[in-house]
């Protein structure tokens, strides 16, 4: 059997594996650990990350945007993943660490109070970019990040869109939902890392390098 036939058979097997399955994934500390990296910029102080209870309990259930795997359904606790990736990202930027909760408490303890929220999420099993011979798991996330004052009012807001975040291509994988979960953890951590750096530079550390009081 020549190489072209082998690749064609492999592509067919990969596509058939994603035909009509219901799959479930979860928050995974290992996936988050793999996504984390040393912050390029750090600031003093501790952060309070605010997430709404209903957002924390949000479970995503939906189909990929790609034709490949379009009959499959993925169930994933996106609320937990959003919260944990946000906490990790801000902890990597702020030297004092992070607390997390549903509301503002003891505001004087914190250098900054941040509210985070998932705006949108989609994923795909991209087979077209590999000429049909392999699948590239891809996730796209949009998040909203707000800095709150001591009364909970917004004093700074910015949206972050990841664009397509891709994982390694594969020909056959018996747990394709885990590949999507990996890139979802990475996409969210990357966006919250960018947000944490922006908050630290723009609101916490003054241009002179002195920490804001």
C-alpha cells in the first residue's frame, strides 16, 4: 500500500472516529500547568478575582464549527476552566497571589479587584488545513475583564479575543475531546495572562515604576 493510500485511509479513520459521538471533558490541572509560563511583567500586591456563581457552574454543550466531527457533541465545564485559568494567570503576574470569590470583600487588602467573564467559545476539528490527512484541534475564546473599585463599580474594562488557538495535529486519537480541552485551557490562560499584564502595567504600576497606593 503506497503512502497516498495510507494517508487517505488514516484520514477516513480519523473522520469516522468523530462521527456521532457524545464526549465529555473536564477541568484539568495538568492542562493548565502545561499552558502556564513565567510572566514577562510582574507587579507587587494581591489580586481578588471575581466570578459570578452562575458563571462558575456553567457547563458548555455543543458541536464543533468544523464539518469534521459536526455530528459530535462536547460537554465541558467551561465555568470552572474560566475561573481556574484566570486565577492562575493573575497569580503569575501579581507577586502577592490571588483570592477568588463571588463579591468584593475587604477591598483594602488588594492591589486590584478584577471581574472576569467568558463572552463566547467555539471549537473545531480542523481537517482541511492538513489536506484531510490529519486533524488540528482548535479553540476560540472571547473574554471580558473588568477592574472594579471598592464599591464594585467598573473603573476599567477590556475585551480579549484569542482567535484560533491550535493544538498539535493528529491522525487518530481515541480522546479527541481532550485535545480540545487542552487548547481551551491554553486559549483562556493566554487571554487572562494578557489581561493581567495590561492591568499590572496600566493600573497598578506607575510609569516611574512606583507601585500605586
